[in-house]
């Protein structure tokens, strides 16, 4: 997992992992969610990947676009 840069210092996200067709997102409370092309759609996953690498706006994107569209809660 890559540490989320959290440039705005207010995201609540700790880390992420990017795969070909998925992204895993770990929150500060250690909960871990898997979002996939199948669960959230390819355009959303690709945007989440870009936002994650930039270190700003991922939590906002999740809340506005894919909040409940995760494939599974891993932890």
C-alpha cells in the first residue's frame, strides 16, 4: 500500500493500492475498502487512481461519487 499524501491534511485517508482494474483505500480508522471496475465503473476507478496519486481530493471523490459502490470491505 502507498501512503496517501493528504496534501490538504483533512482527508481521513491513510493509504491506497492501485491495480489494473481496482483501487483499495485504507482510512485512518484502519478500515479497508476494495473498489473495482465491476462495482464502481471504469471511469470512476481511473479517476480515483489519478486523484490518489495526486494526494488531494480522494475522500471527497469517494463521498460524492462512489461511497457505497465498493466491491467489499476488507477490514
